[in-house]
C-alpha cells in the first residue's frame, strides 16, 4: 500500500474506507481523515493507518469527539491501525 492513499476495501462485513497516511507530517494525516469522514456515509467503517504517535493521538481525539465509534485498533510494527464507524454527528 503506498503512502498517502485512499482505498476502498471489501471485507466480509462490508466496505471499509482506508486512509493510508504513513510517513505524512502533521497536520496532513488529520486533514486526510477529516476529508474521508466527511465523504463517508453514517455507519461506514474507516480504517486509518499512521506511523506517528502524534498523528494517532490527534486522529483518535478527533473521531471520538465527533462521536464516531472506535471498533478496532492495533499496532503492526511501526504502524498504528485505527478503525472507526462513522456516527451521525
């Protein structure tokens, strides 16, 4: 997966929007996530991949303050994966 990309991934549970913001400097990852969240439909899953602790914290804070549900998070080496379900906020 190339850095700074937007992907749609079909999973067993439906379509997941993926924001790959690895190697992007702040505030780019947060801006990328905001763009994707605004374009998503209520209930859609959005997976974010970053490799910077500050970006992870900023994105987590933004999505939770919006009322989005964190449904999964994990680390894979230096990468942080956060998956949210968009709320109706």
